């Protein structure tokens, strides 16, 4: 807990103190980060920082951001003689001590220049315990399901679990990202990001997701670690995790995408639809194709990702030399807008992985209320839903679902009933032929 500064002279100093933990065990190391700024408008001759502790402690070490005159220690305090401090000068001092008794351990920090009236103070209170908390903390990481292309928005997951037997207070997750990525969410997170998770109950877990944008084609290594200063962990082998994610460039290929229809409204889901034709103008087949749509004023509703700020869809199977296929783009809101073929860019990519997750334990397999085949061959499925809940459609050519695939993207239910149309690419690999050769499941996502 940090208590706000009180100053005898307004704006004399900018002062903040941050302990490395809110609670810890007796005789564990505790580091204070002390930040000080001279806001007096004067050059000060001799500035001192005094740390007065409420209980017994052992001084360990200190590290200043600039040379100082020295440090004085006794049984109750640690003092730093910073010497002269110029106008606006910023100093940071790291002080490490070990509290030697249980209870509230308070560091009363005072900064002053004895030759002036300028003074500032603040308190940092840490809970010190001599009771050992036994808990097996574990961390795992999951990467994206698809191949990552340079400048894709890429999300990876970090899961922290407490395997017990006790609740674990003051759990800290440290997430480390490689230098060749731009942090999107959380925004501008540092390469080493420390996140306080609070208490993770026995048997409980916390899932976090981080979105980054890789800027180069390379192999990226992400890592995470978990711990708590008040927990004795009987199994430290699962306290760290690492994932390696290759980032690639687009594959070679000569591909062309053009519109082949005007824009029309689909009254079943309220979207604006437009057909495009994708052609392989090269001499070799490509494993799959990504169609990037640029310069949009409307949202691409069936997009499955973003590259360099532009949404994209997939044609998720092989496209041979000279072959052409049709795809349907969906937009919101359902208002006509200008669109040119120059806004469509097609690139060869590896085949996307649309393997669905196991139904048991990860999702709920819902009962589909209706499946209707339209006159144009498209299949419409209907299911009861929870508004704003996310659902994933899975399809297969056999009732056993031995070769099932996801129909991306997942759907956020706008109401208590959802109508979804299978019209073929980009949602499904091919258009349905008849009701006896395509089977569906709907998964309610966790």
C-alpha cells in the first residue's frame, strides 16, 4: 500500500516509493524503488533521503541512478546523501532490505535539504508474515492457431493456475516479449511486464491474453514466470513457460481478386454482402490464399484477422494454376459504400488450421433448432443463444465429424436466436451441395 505524499512546501519535490511486494515472508528481500524530482526551481546544495523503518530489518544494498555522496545505516533507518541537486534533476534509488519481524512493516520516507525549508514525505507499508503458505503455482502459454505473417496482429495466451493446497496471495506474473514486436494490448507494455494478479485460490486459474504485432520475419520467443513472495512452492519446475512462434513472409504466387457483383443486403443477419472472384494467375498451385481488404469505411464482418491494420479472410484450401473461385464478403453497417478492385490484395499462405477444440471440457455442444437448405443451395442453421455470448460453428461431411473444421469467424450472438448461413468460402472451404453431405455443430465458447 502506498500512502500519498505530504509536503511542507508545495511542489518542493516529486517523491514516490514503490515496494517490490505488498506482502512477503520474514527475512525475504524487499526492494524499494524511490523516485525523486527537484521541483523547487532552485539548485539545492545537499539533499538527503531518510528511510525510517517501523520494525527490525537488515540492510542489504542500494543502487542509485547517478553517483551520490554515500549511505548511512543504523538499527532504525537508512539515509542517502545525494549531494547537490540541480533544477528538475530526477534521481532514482533502489534500496533492498530484509524485514526481520512479522507485522506491518512501514518505511517512512522523508526527503529534505537541511539548508532550506523544502521537504517531502511518503509511507510504504508492506505486510510481513512468518506463516508459510504452501501452493503449487504453474504457468502455461498458448500461441496463435494460424501461421503468423509479418505485421499480423497476433494474440497469445498465458494461464496461471494454483494447484494447491492453499490459496496463494500476492501472485506476480512476469511476461517477457521479444524486441521485434509492437505491443498492442496492453498498449505499449514493456518487454518485461510484471502483472500483479492478487490472490489465486486453490484450484483456481487466471487467463491473460496479449496482442502484439511482429515487425520482422523471424522466430520469436515469448516467456512467462509466476511466483509469490509469501508462497512456498513445492514444485518450481512449472513456474516458467516458453513458446516459440515463427513469423513468416507471404508465400510466392500470382493471385488476383476482383469484385463480381454489386453490394446487397442480407436481411437474415443484416449484413451487406458482395461477391468476389479469386484467381490463380501463376504457373503453380498455392496451398491457400489470404485476401486482404484495404481502405474500408465499413467493418469486414467475416474477417478472421488483421494485417498492418487491414482485415482479411482466407480461401482455406489449394488453388491450382488457372483456377478461379468465388468468395462472399460481409460488411457492417448495411449501407452502400464505394469500393474498387484495388482494395483487394491476395497472397499465398500456408493452409490455415481450422481444427475444432474438443467439445468436452472446452465448449458446450448446443442443440441446433433448425437446418434449412435454400433454393440456391446455401444452408441456414438456427440455434437458441445468449445475447453477447460467442459461438463457433463446426461442420463436417460425415455424421461422426471425423474430419470436422471450424467455420470462421466465431459469432457474437446479437439476440436470443442466431441464424447462420453456410454459403461456402471464406467461412467454409466449399459451398454445401445438399443436406445429406454436410453436418453441423455449434459450440458455445467458454
